[in-house]
């Protein structure tokens, strides 16, 4: 019985290590498929006012603070249809001394 319990606990711990985790806790993300977090322009779907003034392929930066108080810098790219794509995110801790 003890052996079965040890195997079950070990299996649970190992499967917990495989989770993708909270995207807000990662320090840096690059590439396609970055998940929007609260504070991102695209959080909850595309923004109502699409960046119609910017040509396709142009980029811009959006800075905000995460729910943990860290500074978040996201770079967006305007796609052909006018929608936005996050292509990088950098999270910096703020040290208060």
C-alpha cells in the first residue's frame, strides 16, 4: 500500500511539472502564439478600434504593469487585415528599496 501511495504522489508531482504555467510569470516571450494577459491590448479579443492608421507590418510598443506590479513591455505587429499580433513580451521586476 505504501508503495502505491509513493508511486501515485510521484506521478502527480511529475505531471504538475509539465504544465505550461501562467504566461504572466514568464520573463520573456518571443515568437507567434503569445497569450495575451490582463493589460494587453488584445486581452479579451481584438480591440474595437483596429490600428487602421498604421500600415500592415508596422510595429509598436505597449507598456503596462501586471497584476503582480511588474513592468510589462509588449511589441505588437499590425497584420494584413488590420488586426494586432503580440510578437514579444518582456516582464521586468520593479525593485523598491
